């Protein structure tokens, strides 16, 4: 019995042990499970991480290679660009040098040529001097001419005076006014009178007409001879002088027979022949026209033919041109001068004019 | 009464009429008789005599009428009012050459005085009759007709246009070619009067071929003819570039310069007018004249003449210099500035002085070289005096000021600017100070001269508004000099020094 109780107590103890161990087991199981999970997760983690690391490394390699490639391409491009820029800068520099020289040359020669301007101003000064001298000479010459002309006029006047006063010339018996015995020597008028002819009345008329009419200027405000007054008719049984003169100097009125010349007929024939020669176009009047196309002889125009050479008339020029005179001139502007025939038609200033 | 006695009465009457008309015609030549004649009512007595049977009485009456109308405007108006003109115009077409001359003389005398009388003459239909007279053979008739047309066309453009429309111009050009000198003179004068009003009228004259004939007459020895020819060419060329070029193409130029030495001053004046009118249009035409030596010739002419005769020459120099700076330099090289300064000093008339000031301004305004040449001739103080003088006319002051400004803006010749610093009013002073402020920073010798001549002192004394351009220029001048010097010359420095002396405590 005690064994039974002991065994029952042992069973109870075993049950309690079992339950305790079960509980402990269960706890340990949980714990161990947890630990196992933990270990597994760590392992999975490291495995995965190493795998990822491996993947990363590979991706990095790829990316590295790619980036390197891209960068090298870009670098090559950049090098090309830099090379190009370097070349362009060099060319620009060289072009600037060329342009510098060219612009300097061009401006100095064509835009503002200092030496040409200096030469021009020097030349202008010289030309001015020349012109001033030439004008001085010209004015001198003109002054001399005028003085000469004045002197001649004076001389002529003196001569005229002497001619007019010729009657005052001294004779052998009576000394004249200009040859007074109280003078040492005769007056120049005396000497002049001796050398000229006396002035007659008919010469005075000539003298009057020799005056230049254009020098008179205004022909009205100065005293001009008024228009002639008709003189009185002569008293008596005289006919009208105009009729008498007409009768006295009547022109000859020959009859037709008298007026024609003796060779009139021949002259008329000549006339006709000349007219025919001018007017006729066909000189060989009866040329056979059945073979006219074969008999055509080329006739040279008389205007372009001469015995020695072919003239330029009609081919080179139509009007003679003098090249020397025409040099540097612009061609003629042909301005048509208006013809005033019908301008005044229907346009008068006043009604009075319309009668015309 | 027998027939003879009856006829004798008529003869006596005719003799009396003839004597009356001849005496009146002779009396009318003297100006002192005119008044008496007018009061005695001579016009109403002469009018019926114009319709007299005897031709010589008609002619003499017309002559007397013309001489009367020539004297003054009232008589001419009385002639117009007396309805004489239509009769004269009608008989111009009919009668003999003496009558034509007398009638044309009356028309010219009437048309001379004013546009109204000329219009009255035109309204009577005189133009056609006068143009018909121009086709006559007698040169006296042509001369009288041309003179009448010239007097009509002189007044204004419409009357000239009427004359041209009547077809006068080709006939006038034919008249110029005639051998008689008086006719040539009158025809040239009429062409000049016609062309002066407008370009179209000048073009009409040119189309009729006037220029070639006028150019041929340039070297004719007759003085009055030369006057008219040059006047005509000048009037033609003044209107446009094309007309001026046509005048130049007629090879007028080197020949016209010879006439600048003519003893008659009006010939010289007209030649210089022609040269001026040609030069003013384009630089090329001016260049042509300069290359022919025209500038030197004109300058000599200015030297030889006095008064109004100089004016076209002065203006020509101004126009030439205005076109370009090389032409202005050509004027300077030909000693133009010297001559213009002499003009500026000698002349008394304001308009001539104004023209001279303008010409000098045109010469000096192009570049510092030009301004230096002008300033070295001592022109600037004179211009300043003209500007400041209260007796100068408005036009003269304006032109002097403009010239002064334009020269000053380019002038870097400091010795000439110094006197201006002391005398100039404020509006000129700012330009002078501006020029100093441009030159002084770069030139040390000039700075020294500026101080020693008292210019710096003067500059300090100028009162200017702060912030204005003048103040900035003064500041830039002051900045060229050390501080002490500027303070030394500033006004009132001696007082400051004396105050410092008073305040000083000797230790």
C-alpha cells in the first residue's frame, strides 16, 4: 500500500514532473524555437545580404563601366569642342590681324587719306595763287585796254576838234589864236590843225551816223529825234510826186515771148531729165524679169561706198561726233521745244482779242 | 471862202496840235515840269490826240504819255483809268514801227510801278500784242516790247506766268542772239525777271535754250550786258540742283571768275551771287567751284568791295564751308577766315555782320582744327561783343550766339578761350568751362598756364547751381589740381587765413 501510495504519489509526482517538464519543455520549446528562428533569420539575413552585396557589386561594376564609357564619350566631345574653339580663336586672332591691317590701309587710303588731303590742300593753295595771278594779269590787261581805248577816244576827239576849228589855223600874215607871238612855241592844237583836213558839212552827216546806236541805251528817255513831220505840199499844178516817180521808174513789163530765153526748150529738157534721174528708182528698166532672181547684182549703197574705203556713214555713226569736245560730257537730253501754234487757241486775255 | 482858205484852217490846226504835242513831250523829260503838267490836266488833253488822224501826232502823243507815266505811280494809275491802254494795245498790232515803239514805251512805263498797274496792262490784252512785237524786224521795237514784258514780269509769279503763257520766252531767247547790244541787255534782263520767281518759270527759260546763249555772252566787254547776263544765270540756278547743274554744264565757271575783276561793282556782285546760288545746292557743286579756284577769287572780291556788294561773297563762303569739313578746310587754306574777320570789323550794317558771323560759325564748327583756325584769328571775342552789345539787332545776336556756340563746342585752343572766360555771360561761359574741363585733365603745360593766367581764380569765382553741368565741369577742373591750390584760389581765402592767424595761440 505504501508502495501504492508511493506509486500514486510518484504518479502524482510524475504527473507533476511531467506537467512541469512539459511546461518547461513548452517554455524551452518556445525559447528554442525563438532562438532557432533567430539563428535562421540571422543566417538568412547574412545570406541574403551577401547575395545583395554580390548583386550590388555587380551592378556597380556595370554602372562603372557604363559611366566610364559615357564620360569618355563626353570627354572626347569636349576635347573636340575645345580643339575646335582653340582653332577658331586662333583663326579669329589671325583674321583680326588681317582685318586690322586691311582696315588701316583702307581707311587711310580711301576714307580719310591724310596725305592726299594734304596734297589736295597744297594743290588748292597753288591753284589759288595761280588763279590770283592770272586774274591780276587779266584785270591789268583789261585796264590797259580800257585806258588805250580811252586814249584813242581822246585822240579822236582832239582830232575832231582840230578839224572843226581848222579855220583858226594861222596864215603867213596873221598868226592864229593858237600860234600867238607871245608864246614860246605854238599850242599843240596848232600843230594838229596843220596836220588834218578841214571838216566839211557833208562829213558831219557821216560823223553822226558813225556813232554806235547800241551805246545809246534807252532810246526814249534821252532826247531822240522825233518822227519826221511831212512838209507842206508844193503849190502849183504838179502831180503827186509818188505817181511821177512811179511813172518815171516804171519797171519793165516784157511780154511772155520776150521774157523766155532762147534756149528755153533745151533748158526745159535738161530740167525734165534731171527730174527723171532724181526720181527714178529702177535704172535698168527692161531687165529680163523671168530670171530676175538670178540677175540680181548686189548694189552697194552710195552712202557707204567711196573709191578707196568703206565709209562709216550709216553703219558706225549717223552724225559726226567730235570725241575731243565730247569727252567728259553727259549725252544730250533731247528736249522737245514746244510748238506754239495752237497754244493761244481759245485762250485770250480779254474779249477784245477774240476778234482776231 | 475858197477851198484853199478852208484847207488852211485845217493846216493851222494840225500845226498847232503838232507843236503842242512836241512841246509836251520835251517838257516831260524834265522832272520839275511834271507836277505842273499834271495840275494842268495834260492827260485828258493827250488822250484824244492818241486817236489823231496824223500818225506823227499819235506817235508823239504816245511818247509824251509814256514819259509822264514813267515818273510816278499816280500818273500811271491815271493813265490806266483814262482807258488809254486798250487803244494802245489795238494799235500795237496795226501801226508802224515808230508808233509801236511809243506804245510799248507807254506800257512799260505804266507796268513799272506796281503789280496792280502791271495787272491792268495784262488785262488789256497787251501781252499778245507785245509778243507779236517781239517778232518784228526793227530792233528798237523788239527792245521796247522786251522791256515792257520785263517790267510786267518783274513783280510777281502770276504775272511772270502770264508772260510765259503768251509765248514770250522763245522769242526773248532769239532776241538775245541779235547783234544789237541794247536788245541783248533788255532780253537778258527780262529773262532774269521771269526766272526769278519759281523753278517752273526758270525751267521754261532753260527749255528754250537760254543758258547756252547767256553763257556765250559772258565775256562780252559791255558792262551792263554782263550785269544782266550774270543776274539771269544766277536767278536760273538758284531754284534747284538740276538747274544749277545745267548752268555749270554750259561751262560758265572758269570764265565767270575772270569777270570778278571787273571794275563795275554790280557785275562783281552778280557774279558772286551766281557762284553762291550754284554752291549752295550740293557738296559736289561746291567742290567743283573750289577746284576751279572760285574760293580764292571770291575772297579777293570781298577784299576789293565795300558794303552790300560783299554780302553774296560772304554767304557763298558760308554755304561752301557748311557742306563738309574738307570744303571748310579749303576755305581756311584760301585765307578766308582772315578776310571774314576784316569784314566783321569793318562793316557797319547789321545784316552783313550777321552773315559774316554765320559764315564763321559754319567754318569753325566741324572739328578742333577748324575751330582752332577760326579762334586763332581772334574772332571769338568779337563775336562775343556782337552778342552782348545791346545795339545789335535780334537777328545779329542770334547768329552771333549760334556761331559762338558751335565754334566753342569744338575749340581746344586754350589761349583763345582765356579772354572769353573773363568776359562771357553765363550761357556762353558754361561752354567755355566745359571745353576747359575737357582739355585740362590731359595737358600739364596747359594746367600751369591756366593757373598763371588767372583762369583758375576766375573759375572759382563762378557761381553755379550744384548738380548742374557747369558745376560738374568746375568740379572736374578743380580735380585736376591739388587741394591746396584750389583752396588758395577760392574766393575769400585771405579772410580765412587771417582768421586763422587771429585764432592761433602761440605756445
